[in-house]
C-alpha cells in the first residue's frame, strides 16, 4: 500500500479529512461537510460542492484552471497531478493534505 502521494499544491493550506471519490455527477449527493474531494478533473459542477470540502485532490488540472482559481478563492487546499489518485485513494480513507508541499498522507484505510 502507498501511504504518501505527491502532486503539486495549487491552493495552499493543510487539512485532514475523509476521502470522497467523485467520478460522476450523481456522487455529489454523497458529499459531507469536511470531506476531501478526489476526482480526475473538476468541472463547473464542483462550484457549489467544493464549499463543503476541507481539501481537493485531482489527477489532472493546473494552477490557472477552473479548480485552481475556485480553490484559491474559497481558500480550500488543493493538490493536482496525483496520478491514479482516484484508484490509490478509496472513499472512507482518512488523509492529511499538505498543499504547501503537495503531499497527501494516508492515515487510515477503509
């Protein structure tokens, strides 16, 4: 098992929370306050849901993209570029996100 993942922090901050994998819009209903949202790439549908997240992790995206701008505006820590994040992380995992360094630590698995 991998317990540390590395990407690129695009909105600074640190957070700890439960992973919620989002691969399709119907999963937005499952988001709880304090979740760490993990997705392939964010779209405008994330706008109203990112407010509930303590952090966001994506496989793709960049600092000037939609998610980069939105996460900085809302002051939500965000890391992009973690290859296979939606496969390596599972809904229910407890993780610590450090968007200053781009590091995600898996603290507990489900």
